[in-house]
C-alpha cells in the first residue's frame, strides 16, 4: 500500500539530528516561495499573443502559424534534458539517487517559475505585464539548466533549502547577465555556451569553494559509483547527448537557422564522443574506459557548439570543435579536478568545470572567432537572422567578434562574484546542511526503506541466526561500529 | 544466448500451481481477443481523410496541412506517458517490476486497439465505417490511460487475464461515458480530468473493493519498495510530469488553444511540485521526504488542470490549482489511504485515489467554475474553439458550468457502477488470480532467473559450503522455512 | 569527486592482459578514424538548401516551409531508438551493461558520421559536394541502426576496436546495397525491412559465424540476465516499440504518406505484442512469461511493417502482419536459436535472427505482395508518392512486386558475402578480442568500481572477520578459486 512503511530503523534515525531536520524548514521555505510566485504571477503575467484566445483570433492568422508548432517539440526535448538528463546524470553516486533526481526536480520546478518572472522583467514588459508563451518556457528551462549545473558542483553537500536559496539568487543573476549580453551588448549565444554553461559552472564552482569542507574525506566512501548507479547515470547522459541539437536550436530564428544549429550540434557531439573514448582509454587505468569520462566528456561537444552552432560553422568546423572539447574535458577530469581540489580547495562533485566550464569557454571563443569572420557573402540574406546588427550595418563583423569575447569576460565576472556572495549566504548555519561525515547520503533527507538493505538469514545458514546488512548499506554500518 | 535459461529452481516452482498457470489460459485469451480485433478492423475500419492516399490527394491540399504535423509530436509524448510513464511509475514494488512494465505493456497494447473500435463506434461512423488517423490514435491512448489508472489500484493482486478482461469492459464503459459527456452533454474535458482520471480511479477503486483480500497482509513484506525500484519508478514519474502539458493539449483545437493548454499545465505542475515537497516533509517521518509523495503527488497538478487547461485559466489560476492538488494528494496518501483500507476495505496499491481520483474531481470543479465565468470579452473569437455552444448562443456560460458539474456526477456514477459489476465478474475463480500469500510477486507469472538471487559461496567463506539466497529473495525463502 | 577512484582490485586486474589492453590501440583507432572523417567532411560536405543561410534566404520561402519542421521530430524519435533503444535493449546481460550502452554509443557516433559520407556519395553528389540536412541525418541514423543490429549478434564477444572496424565496413556495404535497391532497382523500403533489418541481421549472423567460439560455454554463467538488468533492457524495448511508427515514417513522402505509415506501424506493433505474450506463455517454462520474448518479439511487428507500412496496407493488414511477426519471433527464440548454435555454429547473443532477420524477410515479402496489387483506384493521385514508376507508367505494379522480391535476394546476398569477408578480417588476432573465458564481461574493457561488489562484514557477523564478495561478482570469484 503506497503511503505506508513497514519498517523502521535505528541506524537510519541516528543520521537525523535537529539541524538537518526538514520538517518545518522545508515546508516553510517552499510555501513562502510558491505563494510569492503565485502572487507575482497574478499581478504581472499575461498570455502572449500566441496563447491568448482573444488576441490570437483577433488577427487573420491561420492556426498553423502559431509558434507552438515551431517551438514546442524543441521545448519538450529541452524539458527532458532538464528533468531526466540532468536529474539522472547525477545519480551516479551510490547512495544519492533520490536526492539527485529529487532535488533536481524540486529546484527545477522552482527555478522555471522564478525565471519566467526574472527573464520577463529584464527582457521587456508590455504595459507593465510579462507576456509568456512557448519561447519564454524554453528560456525558463534554459535558466533552470544553469542552476542545475551549479547543483552538480555542490552535489551531495547541500540541503534542499540551500539549493532553493541558491536557485533564487542564481536565477536572478543569470537574468541580469543574460540581459547585459543579449539586450545591451547584442551578443549571440543561442545555445548558451556563455549564458548557461560558463555562468552555471563558475557560479557553482565559486559556491562550492566558499562552502569548502576540509573533512569531506570522512564521506569519501560514499562519493563514488556502483554498477547500477552508473547505468542510471547513463540514462541521463544519453538523453542529454541526443537532445542537445534541440537545446542549441530551440530559440534561434526559424527556418534554416534552427535546422543548421541542430545539425552542427549533432556532428560536434559525434566527434566529441570519438575523442572522449580515445582519451579515456589513453589516460585511465590499464587502458580501461572510465564511466566518468563517457558520462560527461562525451557531452562537451554540445556545450562547445552552444554559441557558434547557429552560425555558418559548417559540419567540418563543428566536428573540430567537438573533437577538441572531448579532449579538453577528459584531460580536465584526469588532471585538473584533483589539482582544483587540493590546491584551490574546490570540491567539484560532478566535475562541472570539465563538462560545462572549460567547454563553455571554448564555445565562447569559437563563437567570437566565427562571428568575427562572418560575411554577407557567406550568409546572404540570412545574415539578418544571425547577426542583425552586422546586417543592418550598425556593427562590423570584427566588432561583433570582439563583443562576443567581452561577453565571456562579463559572464565570468558576474558568475564568480555572484557565486562568492551567494556562497557566503549559504554558509549561514540555519539551512540544515549535512555534516562532513554524512555527505553524499540520501538517508539524511529521504525516508529510505530499510528493506533496501537488510537480508534476513536464510534456511541455509540458520546457524548464524542473525541479520546481515548488505552491499549498499556498508557505509552506514561500518560507521556505526 | 537469448532464448535459453541455464538454471532452474525448486523454490520458484513451488509458487506455480495449476490455478495460476497461464500456459493455456493466457494464449487462448490473447489469441481470441486479437483475432476478434483483426476481424472487426477488417470489417469496420478505414483510413480517414488525412491518412488515405486517394482522399488526401483528391483535394488541393498542401502536404504540410496534414494533421500529422500538428498532432503527431503530442501523440508521441502521450504514447511515452502511457508505456514508459505508467509502466515505470508502478515498478516501485521490489519484486513486481516485470509485471508492472510487462502487464502495463500488454493491456495497453490490447486497449488501444479495442478503444479505436469503441470510440470510433460512439464518436460517429462514416457510412458504416470507422475513420482513423492521428487524432483517433491519441484518443485510443487516452482511453488506455484510464485502464492503466485502474491497473494501479489492483496492482499486484490480479492475473494478466483478469487485467485483459477488466480492460475490455472498462474501455467499453469509458467510451460510453465519454460519448455521454462530449457528444450528448457538450462537456469540455480535453485533458480528461473527468473522462480519464476520475473515471479510471473510481472504476479501479470499486474493482479493488469488490476483490477485497482480507489476508493480504500475508504478502505485505513484498508490498513496498527497495532503493533501486524507487529509482526506476522515478523514470515513470518524471516522464509523466514532463509530458503532461502535451497530454492535456493533445486534442484541443489547433492554434492558441493547444499552446495555452500546454502552458497552463506546465505552471500547474511546477506549483504542484513545490507544495508536494512541502507537504511531504511536513507529514512524513522525522521531516524526511517520502518517495511515495514525490513519485505521485507531484503529478496531481497535471490531473487537476485536465479540464480547465484549455480555458483562459491564466498561469496564475493554474498555479493555484496545482498548488492545491499537491496538498490534497499528499494528505490523501498520509491520512486517507490507511482509512480507505481499514474502514472501507479498499486496498489501493498505488494510491490512485490520491493521484487521479481527488485531483480529478478538483479538476472537474475548477473546469465547471472556469466555464461558468467565461465571457466573449475574455475569449474574443476564440470562444468558438473553447465553448462552441456558448459562442453560438445556444447555451449560457453558467449553464455550461452546470453541465460540467453534472458531467462529474455522471462520470462517478458510471465508474462506480461499472467497477462494481466488473469487479464481480473478475471474482470468478477461473482467471488465475494469485493467492493472498503470493501477491506483489513477479515469479508467479514470469520466469525470473535464479541467477538474480543466488550467490555461490566464495573463497572467503568456503567453510560454509552452501548457497546463500540474498536480498530480493528473502521474502520467498522466509516463507518456505 | 568525479575523476577519482578510491579502490583497486587484484581480481579485476587479472582480467586484463596485454592483448585486450586498449590503452594505445583504441585511442589510435579512434583518432585516426575521426581525423579522416573531419578531413573528408572539410573537403566534401556542404549545407544543403534548407540548412544554408544564403541558399535558403535566396528563394522566397516562408521560414515554416523548412523541412526541419516536418522531419526533425521524427529524427529525434529515431535518434532515441538508436541510442537509448538499441543501447538499453542490450543491457539485459548481468555484467555487460557498460559495454552494451557504451559501445553502442561509440560505434553509433562513428557510424553516423561515416554513413553521412557513404550515403552522400552514393545518393548523388552536387558539383562534387555532399549536401546534408535533416533527411541525411535520419538516413545516417538508419544506417547506424543496421550496424547496431549486427552488434547484437556479436554482443559480448568483441572488442571495441573490432566493432569500429566492423562498423566501417558495414556502413560501406549498407550504402552499396541501399544504392542498388533504392536508386538502381527503384525498390520501396522506407522503414528498411530489407535495407536495415534484413541486412543488419544476416551480416551480423555471418560475422558471428566466422568468429565462432567453440569454448564459449566457459563464459555461459555471465551470458544471462539478472532482475535489474532485465528492467534496464525494458527501457530499451519500450522506447523502440513506442517510436517505431516514427522510424518507419521518418523518410516517406510528406502528407498522408508519413501519417499512414506511422498508423500502420502502430497497429502492427499492438497486434504483435498480443501474439508475443500469447506465444511466450504457450512455449515458456510452466506457462510463465519469458522476458526474452517480451523484450524482443513484441518489436517484430515494427520490423515487419518496414516495407509495406507506407503502402495502403490498411490497419487490418498491418495487424495481421504484426500478429504473424510476433508468433514467428517467439518460435525463433524458442526453437531456432538453439539449433542455429548447435548445428550451424551461429552464436547469436541477442537473437537478432528472431527480431530482425525473419521479421525483416516477412516484411520484404509483405511489401512485395502489397506492391504487386497496388492500383490507381486505391491510391488515386497518391500513387505518385508511393510508387512513382508505376504512376508514371514506366512499370507495372506486378513488376514492382517482382523487383521488391529480387531486392530481398540482393540484400541477403550482399549481407552474407559481406559478413563473411568482414568476419575473417575481424578474426585477425590484433584487435584485442576477449578470450573465451571472459566474454560478456564489462571488467575487461571498463574500469568497474570494486565498491560495486564488495561487502564488508558487519557488526552482526564479526566472528567471520572477512570480506564477502556478493551477487554480481560471483562469476569472477568462482574463476579465481
């Protein structure tokens, strides 16, 4: 019967003390945030032209011209990346599957609502109202993606309340940065190499730096994968990989732009997969492939094609970009992550620097170069879609390239300073963070059925009339001894 | 080598006796049902205008005007909800994963064929023929969803033959109810708060009431989850959550209607997720989150937006509805489910009353109220799409609201009476139902490899030269002692 | 911390010797192949009309007429089938999940790039250039599917280098065969019953025949499933099943053709599921259902509708085809697979003969018959879409039927001869194939965390102060004794 539990467990209860108890804190935070959201939506949000019954029928449209039909399939692919892709990618930890999928779910559900308001506010109000439709839904999901990247950096070391607080601030800063880039500077970044990946990664890395835990090795026995958890994580990886072409093309101009962006990303990812496997075998133990690399580095090609994907990068250029991204990413996992932890005290649980940070910077640079060499000859009338300021003669292509490079610096600056401040806020000892000894552990915030772990003795070994605690449960029991 | 099994097992065989043996019964039922379906399709079913080569080319259409392009992506999302969403949501039980996904697969494959005929018959024949295309495929999947909701109520306690018989009757009654609502009463219910969720839930609850098992606690050690089964279930949950906007908008009018419905549902679900987490922490043990609530209650927002989603509910209104649905659903799991079982003898395995029943009723009420206040001022010319009878002046908006409320009563009546009758039919002792002691157990209907459970002794404990039966297998062995 | 491993293991290392060590071989092969691909893309590949910024804007198109909007949702469904569907379908083996998903990922990423070039070369160059867009992406994924079918036949017995070499040759031969059928003979095979399924299956069966391992039973304890691996495999099955309508309709003509193909496939699969369950209960042990049949045979209806799906097969005809395909497939698993292994020395790990081989032949025959009876009366002007040569009077329908039958023979010939040659190439002892004793084992090519398998003794049995190796790990340890 769903809703009833049959067992209880002393060992599990030991894990919960008053500071991490969520009984009142989490409901209060969730209710307050959601009620504020609902009120603000009531005051500020309206249907846009394509979702409003009166407005849409007011003009002599054909139903088939509704933007729904040209964005919604992309939206759903992005949606799958946010909730299944990110959620399951992080289930690789042996005892943190509930939290990976579950907290991903919670903070994404919050972030997409808050992002609707923040992005609507910055992207331009209509008579004091925010107008929403499928494009704003995609943008809200994009902003959410950035928060989830940061979640990857602090995975296993934060309470759900810390995550909600982080999301609240990060969505706000994301929207500020996005506004500066897209609206003030006229930067192109449809797939978000800068706005989403670089921002989310360095924001998260700075937060995890501020939240540095010197005694985290007390939880290190849980900070690794088991066989099945790696398979669950592959579900996340493969969905991210498959749908990345939709991600990068979801909000580009219609027509050839969406089409080209999806295709460039497809070839970038394919090339990246090849170089990731090569580098994994080359660097890992005994020539064996390492699941960490496959789960993560093979995706770097999507990140690196985020800015230039909509440009005339050509499949050839896309493959070179993806090829390099895979190499950089594996090298990062192998050599940079340990250094970051030991020297810079950055404990980056998922290695977001390798998957989103460095490939995001690579993508920004590729975008700047590709923009700088854009010509009317190559783009024809399509130049208006990709570089409207250049097409209108308001800006030279080389200037556009320079602006793209400046945008990367702006993004890094806002991300690092924002992460610093938010990190200190999250350090306040009232949010129920787990102690160093019980990080990477579902049981502290989730009711985990003891049936998962206990095996009664069987008729075959009745002479040992006792209860065995098996496999997944080792870490707890060895502590309790 | 697929197709060969290497082991055999005495303990497993003990589970099978002649009454639950499916060797002849299941093939006979499947073959007879499928042959009847094939014959009826041969006699009654034709391609509709958009799928027939001659008809479609007969008119001066552009290929792009084929309805395929405006419904098929939604259809595929719904299809994923039916087969992955419902199928994996029910894998939470520790030893019932094969049956959850596998019986879901079987009865869905049957139901969608039978629903094509039943709905085609009631929705209007064309010269004695049923015309089918992508819209009928979506409707058949919808009807199938209703059957799968009922499956959730009886999960673990029925044979596949009982499920096929139940599906046969339920599809028929679903089509009758749907016909009365949509065609006779002119009710609006695009996302099926009433026709799908309320109907499926109360039909299933009545069936499980009639099939009440007083000694079900003999199987209670299997009626719970383990760590990995909860992660598999989250795959189902997340897919249902992500694609619910497609579900509610799949058969609404084209244009703004589909667009608006999807967006309303998206915000309802996001708000529902927030309140579900809050309520779970508030009510569950020690302030810890309960997977049961997250897996189920977070979806109630989709159910509750099923009727009013296509209306001008506004994102604000949608969020309020979702917020309430999450609260109601968690409270149901916590307080109502145990009462239903103890007082009313309703053993509701998946808690469908909390996920589909009460949120469905909430959705029906919200729909009635929203319909009652509809005005030409708000909907403009779009009123023809949403409330054609009101737009044509044949009915006042307030009357439409009243009709919506009456429709809920009709649905509840047909569901409860239908479930009562079908429950008694399923009680006939010829369908191979499992005994009370072996409910929630795959091994009774599936060949479960013994390799799954047996561990040979290792070099480390050779002095106990015996075979251990581990983890998943505990329940069986402890019985056999 | 991702990127670091905490344990090491003697037993695991024993598995790796120099011949199977991939440290240099795999990187060299991957880098060389990818660099060749990148160079060839640079020289030969261009955006097609719908992806090129200048070309697309050169004509007075509406953005919504870009083929992206009419093929991309189908492409993504096919993409999911290739990477999730095939990848997870093969995770049924207890210790081969990493390789199933991971090698599937690697060879698919390579094949889709190589297929772009090969198919582009054969399908017609434009001024010495290959033009690519969403349709070429779908075709590349299709060709990749064929390689993955062959992978199913040799699953567990090949190194990743062998697989890449096989993919390289198979993609080439696939493209030759596809060119002969579609371009030379004017065969219709939109869903690839012949070009994809028959070709992939018999190519793979011939390869596995040449690679026959007389001592494979030394690994037979790993050549079976466990409970959770069967659930992971069901993810693959269900995705393949759900998206098969998109697969068969992805490259048919626009309009009614795509619509009809999807619907025919949908009903074929539903009927096939019913007959698969019936036959499984009828033939399997004690009337219990066998996961092998459900995971595979239920898909045969999609294969069998691959050629005739776009024709006016009617739902009635589709259901008969699916019904027969399910029966044939289960019978193949039960009776033919053991015979193939014992008499013909064909060790077909996934039973691709039953899922792709025989159902593919059935589909080819159904296509030939359906083509032979096509009339202008039934197809109207739509005849130009489906049978252009017949519509233009260049060929009688009966001749088209004959050509279809000849095409099956051509496909079988090229597949068998090609598989024979490629098999002998793969036999060269330099590719790092696993020894007979360690087939079906991830640990030979992947770093598998020992934490997956080791259970420390607990406080309850401290008197046995030792380390147990449990469940998944049995096979290794029993070898080491």
